[in-house]
């Protein structure tokens, strides 16, 4: 597990009172890992929708179900 994924999981546990958040950063892969960690932590409590507005993070590639990522 990457450091950023672990940090996202820790952060995600503290975000119960929020309904939407934006994870932004200059490093695409680190930002993607943090967002995934937050999503994983929150998905234990509620439904989660994770959107990749950068559309370039390789980390999200395996999660896309078909050829049209939109």
C-alpha cells in the first residue's frame, strides 16, 4: 500500500460530516491515491462516487469498466 493511499484512508475516516469534497494536487498519481483512500474509507459508511476530472491518472485506469470513460 502506498503512503498516499494510507493517508487518504486516514483522512477519509474524518470526513463523515461532508457530502462532497475535491482532492486536488500537482502530482497526478499521489492525488489519485489520496482520493482512492478517502473513497475506500467512506464506502464503509455510505455510497461513494469517485470522479477523475483530470482524466489522466493511470491509477484510475483499471477501475474504468468500458472503453468510454465518460
